[in-house]
């Protein structure tokens, strides 16, 4: 266990080496197939889009998320932010009057009523935990509410009508603990 075969310093022979870094220690995933809706500005947790992991000291967490969103045509944008416990991570630099987010989408060209937009990110996090406490990774979202009628949807199209054109999607967040 935790070994691999490599060439030895003696020509024509092999020896075992130990794997000390890059090893996957655990994987935790949340899969959300139902829908969620937000109709207010300001960042808030996306219901059901979090994952809890208890990492050992000195390891790192590879966090990956993929979410399917749509939003009302009156909204200009929808932002998503990755958060560890209560700390924003993987966000853009601070610049006056700019929203610091991880990913985002704008209003689709033409009629986006039947369109889902994918937001995805892969981020390697140095968590700082010591193996005795859980770490929670979660997603937050924010919809441009300049019209006071803007809404963002998760896993459903804007036109969520009962026909084949109105699809439903799936969103995931995955935490992979790796030996650093």
C-alpha cells in the first residue's frame, strides 16, 4: 500500500518507492437534482449546494463545482462565489465598485427562456484544518436586481413549462482531499 515500482540506482533492477504526495485521501460530493430560486440582490447560500469534509493537517482540498443556472431576461448577470466555512475563497481581486466572485454568467443573447448556463470551477484550497474539525465548502449566488423583478434559477430553465424544450439539470460540488 502507498508504494510504486521504480528503477533503482543499480542498472537492470527495480525497487519500491513510497507515495507521499498527490494521493487521494477522500472524496465527498453533493449532487442536487431539484431546483432552487433566488429573487433578491446580495450574496446568499444556494440551498443544497454545500459539502462537508474532515481533512487531516497538512493536506489540501481540490474543490470542483458545476452548476446549471438560468435567470430572467431583465437581469444583466448572475454571480457565484465559493466559500470555505465563512471565508470567501477563489474570488477576484478587490477593485472599487466591483463584485468579487468566483464565476458568473450574463444574460444570453436572444431568447434565453429555454437555456441553462453552466458555471464551473476547480480550485485547490489550503484549508488549515487539523483533522479534528469539519470544513464546509458552499456556494453562494447573487442576481442583478436592478429591475426589482430579477430571479435566478438553479437546475431549471427560465421557461419551466411542461414540454421537452424546458429542461431540468443537475448541479454538483465535490471536495477531494489530497496529500500535499
